[in-house]
């Protein structure tokens, strides 16, 4: 017992000592608290408690065991958790310790959270223990753990519509997949409560429905007659079943049936010449009936095929046009306007209207021969053939445009241009040469233009062995070139023809293209007649036409134009055809497209455009996103009416009758025909009359008089002036019309002359033509039998479209005899003139002498002239002295008081008067009475005396005043030897 008791006592003492050591050791704070590294929490907007996963618990190894065998040990503060610390800025949470001994805690929201402001929060947290001793010294902190807290949403907001009112317009009679879309939004932060799950039309009994996305469509076709506008009330619900705070009003207008078309289009558009460009569609816009358009393409076409040669071009001669375009030399016109110098086209049917170019018609029976020498037959050097042609439909026979063939014996074609089966073929046979080898001889072009019945411009540049063809400015290469031997050497002359080919029916047809065809109209030697229209046929040798000249010849003077606005220039594409008679516009935006169409204009740059109608057509293609062509837009058609231009009246004026001495006609210079010629062009227009206040009462008598006619002078060009001889043709051996060629060349003009007259050609100003015409002189080396010559001058603008008046000039030849000296400066009467019993007076310085004393016997014409002039002088002198006698009688009657007044019988009156008796006293009064009496007697004597006076001045020149006085006094001296008293 004693032994056992000691052993138990010893064990108890050891246990007590161990516990005391453990308790003593626990009082030392050796360890840091421990927490999880990451926490996830959830908190609701209207709650402050955060549910964490895992729970917030801090552990500390300094804490004792809770149970030690059979007795309880009290926990010391070194193992307790005193708190949690949150790190971060503006963290709306706090951490609270629920039990220090267990380390359990919670996280709570400081204030109410707003999910709409912030859905999630992230921060860090630490735990710390209570430390050692009563003052908590040596406090330990755990590591920092990350906390993620999500704020759960509550359905606190209702849907709100984005617009206060929705409007749409629909077309009657059509069901839409969607008319418009309404849209509402919800301010809740969560997906569930912020989504709009449903829309609803509140208004009952309406033919519309709405889907969950807010798209409204009609359930039946609407009628404008039944309802013009529908008003719908629409609401929305979110996915939390909250209804919109305010419903929205939807207005749907019903529009009458819409027809896609161009609106604001005037069918008649008047164009006044000389006003520049004119907008064709200033108010036009495209109505697509609200279809979703993806692209628009419009083609605007101006039809001018009926004007001239396809459009309005300058109607000068083809040669002048070539010059204006830069082809300055070597040009020969084969189809000129008929004139005295180019008469081979006389009789060929033309358009005669002068509204367009000179166009010649070939109906299959007419052809013309070009005179020899007009075109050089040497075509070895480069040359060009150009022509305007309208032809169609095609025929199986050859139709010749131009042909150069043998004149006699054979039917060889040296070169020709012809049409065959809608092909244009050019034949060029080489001249005989040493090398008898095959060479290119025929060039074929297969062209649709040859047979389409429209005007086309053909330019053929030939530089052997190649030939290039330009049609309307576009190059075409031959699809076939055939070869042939050169021609055999012969001395046969050739004949150049137009509209057919000259063929001698002699049986030598081995080198003929085709056998001679039967012809009509008496042209037994013509074959391969052309059917169509030709104009402007030109051969230019020595040089090829360049592209610039070709384009210039083809370019129209009228067409379409457009000035793109800057804001739409990049979004709309515009393309023109070569002659600007049509254009295409492509774009995607309707508004930009409309702006471009509104800027399309018509322009005619001619001073005197061809009046009449130009048809307009707008063809449109509209494409949509879901279909290729969802909208069908009908063509818009109208026309441009080019008004009649104010036509010019070309007036020629000047001296139309004068006389010159024979010596002047025979001189080296000759006689100037038009020394004082004036060319004036005027237009006549109507203007509103300015009514004067005084004439207001009178105007009421005739209210229809509102306009007056005025004329004003304008400037424009002329293209030819023709001087023609009236009466007999010029005799080349004795007379001619001449002028200085250098003056013509200086003004870029040309002259051609014949025994019928001369023609000056070239487009130039009226002033230059006037200066050149002043230089034309008429010369005659055989004036003995010539008394007068008559000429006619006519000028033209635009190849005869506007023609001046016929200005006629008559020049008289004054024949003078050889003068001899006589006493007292008196004149001896010729033996072939009956003597009269009064003194003779010198006539403008031309002295008449006795025929027996003259070395040359006067001709019959001279005798007649002298007799007429002498009789005229006698009548004038007699009239003067009768006036003078009457005047003296009146003076005597006044002095005598009219005492012895007598009646005179003039029938047998014989008066003897000393003409110098009162000359000095009454000289001035006599001259005044002479002038008055002569002006009253008539105009014929004035004309003659003025012409004689002008001739005298030309011959004698100016005289000093004293010499003129002496001459005048000598003319008044009398030879008393012949008077009977």
C-alpha cells in the first residue's frame, strides 16, 4: 500500500508539473493567425449581410486544447482572435468578429448597395490575434486574403421607350414584313431584369401586330380610303414582369398607291440660242416608294440624229472646217456647194434647207464626174480620204462612194472606196513598177455603222502598204487585206467619179471588179451606183490626218454637260459617250443621285444653232438589297425645243455706179471695183415699247401695240464672197479680175477665179473680208468697144445658210479724144456733131476735138457718147441762162415799180444777153439758184455730173483756189462769133 501510494503520488506530481509547464509556455504568442487565401461573397441590393464561401474563420496555434483528459483548461488571450482588417479605398464593407475564441467572423455592407452603379467589389482582408498580456503586446497578423463580392440585382426599374413618339408611312394595298421598330430599355443591372421580354399593342382592334423585338407590321392590306392614319399605344415588359412606366404612341400614315417614277420633270424645255448651258432637270427627284435601294443607274440620252449630220455642227464648207481644225494644206473638197467655180455638183439633189450641212443625196441613179485637175492622180505619197456617210440597209451589189478608173478603152479601177454587204472596202492598185509582185490592194472593214441608216464620219489614212480607218473618231483595223499585181503600164487617162464608177463598155473587163451594170438616167458608162447620203468628201494628199483633227471634225457643237457638286462628286459616277449626246449616272444614295441629275444641262455653242426639237429620254434601273431589280421606274421622256435664233441680215453697200477713163482700165493697177464697200450684219428683235407719260392717253387707243421692232448690229464670221460677172463672160485675152495673193494669204483666205468671176473662201471676220474686197481690181486692155461692165457681189455665212443682198456695181468707161490748143480755151465742134448756136462748155475736163484733126477715127460708141454728152450740156446751159434771164427781168420790174408789166410768149423767144454784165454782182446768188434748180429738176443729172466730177478729180487732182476761179470764169466767157443778134 505504501509502495503503491508513492507511485501514484509521483505520477500526479509529474502531471501537474507538465500542465504547469504547458500553461506557462502557452502564455507566449508564438504563432500568426491563419485564414483562407480567397473568399467569394454574394450580397443583395436591399441587404447588408454577405454570404461568404468559405465562411470567415481565423485559427491560431497559440490557442490551448479545449479538453485535456478529465479537466477543463481556461483559454488564455494569446490564442484569441481580436479582429479583421479590410484593405482598399472606399470599400463599402466591414468585417466583424463573432467569437474571439473560435475566430469566427462575418462581412457586412456599411450602406445599401446599388448594382446599377457597381456590380462587383474586390478587396483584401487580414485577421489579427489579441497579443500577450493585458495590454495586447506582441499582436500577430495573418496573411492578406482576397475577397470577391457580387451584388445581386433586384427588379427595381421599369422599361422606358427611347422615343416619345414613333411615326411611319406605308403604301396602301401592300403587306410589309416590317413597318417600323419600337425600342424600350431597362435600367436594371442584371441580365434578367434589364432585358425586354415582350412588347404589346394596347390599342384594340387594329390591323397591326408587334413581335418580341419591337417590329410592327400590318396584318392586312391597308386602304387609304378607309383610314388615313392609325394611332397605336404600345407598352413593354421586362423579364421580371415589370411593365413600362409610360406607354408610347405610334402613328402610322397610309399613303395612296405609289408608282416609282421621276417627279418634277418638265417635258418641254425651251432653249434660247446664245444663253450658254441650261439645266434640264432642276427640280427632278426619283420616287422609289420607300423601297430599300442599294444602287441606281440612269441613262440620259439626247436624240440629235435628225439634225444635220447627227447633231448640230458648224455648217461651213468642209474645207473651211478642216482649216479650222488644223488641216491647213493639201485639202481638196470633192462635194463642194454648187458655185460658178465648182459647178460639178449642180443638179445633184441636196437638203436645200440650209439649216444643216450641205448634204447630197444619191438614189442609185445619180453620179457626178470630178473635172480633171481637181485632184492629183499621184497617190504614192501618204493621203487621207474623209467623208460623212449615211447608208442602209445593205445591198448585195457594190455601191461606189469614190472611184478613179480608166476614162477609155479599159475598165481598170485605180482606186475606189465602196460599200458591199455592210462592209467598207478600199481598193488601191499600185502603178506599174519593176517588181511584178503581189502587193496589198483591197482593205476590208466589217462595220455595223455602214448599214445602220445613221450619219457617221469616216477618215481613211493611207500610207502604203497600210490603211487605218477612223469611224466617229474610233480606230478600226481591217479584218481582211487582199493582194493583187500592180496595174499594167498604159497611157490611158483616168476619170474620178462620185456615187458610181466610170466604166467604158469596150469589152476589156479582165481587170474590172464587176461587169458593167445596166444604168438608168442616161449614164450608160456608169456602174455600181451608191444609194444613200454623202457630205464633206475630202482628199488630202501628202499628209495624214492626226487624231486631234479627226476628233475636231467629229465633235458636236451641242450636247449634255454636268457640273458635279463637291459634296456628291465622290459618291456618284458619271460617264459620257464620245459626242456627249448621252451619259450614265451611277450611285447608291438617292439624295446624292438626285443632286447630280438636277445639275445635268444642255449646251449649244453655235452662234446660230439649228432650231427644232431634240428628244430627251431618261432610262433608270434601281436595285435593292434583297432583289436585283425591285423597283421598276418607267422612262421619262421629253424634248428640248431650240428656239429660232435671231437670224442676221448681211447687208452690202457702197458705190454702185461710177465712171473711169479708159486709161485707168488699161493701166497696170486697173480699176478698184469696191472702193467704199461696207459689210454690216444686223438682227431684228422685238422689244417692249417704252410708253412716255405724254403718250399714255394715245396708247389707250390701241392697247395691242406693246412691242416695237429694233435692229442692232452684230459681229460674226463669213465663209465666202463671190464676185460674178453680169452679162458676157470675161474675155481672158482682154480683161481680168485680180488681187494681191499675199493679202489673201495673210488673212488665211483662198481665191479661185474663172471667166465667170472669182470666189474668196475661208472662215474669217467681216472686217477682213471687207478689206480684201477693197483690193479687187478690174483690168481691161481693149476698151475701144467697151462702154460699161456690171458685176455682182454676194457674201455668205455658214455655207449659204445666211446670204447677203446682191450688191451690183456698174462701171462706165469714159473715152477721151486727143486734145488740141485753141484760142480763148474754146472748144471746136467735131464734124460728126451738129453745131448749135451757143458756146460750148468743158465737161469735167474731157475735151472733144475735131475728128479730122485726130489721129484715130472715133468708133460708133464714141460718136454716140459725144452726141449724148453734147446734148446734155446744151440742155443744162440753156436751163441756166433761162433762169438767169428770169431773175434779171424780175430785178428790173422791181426797180421800175412794175410800171410796164408785160406778158411774155416764150414759144418764140430769142434773148441776147451779155453773160458778164452782172456776173460779179450776182455770182453768189446765181450759184445758189443753179444748185436749187438742178436739185429740183431730178436726180439723174446729179448722178451724171457727180460721176463726171469724180472722174475729173481723179485725173487732174486738186487745184489751187485761184486756178479754180480762173477756170470757172473762163467757162463763162462767150464766143460772140456764133451768136446772131
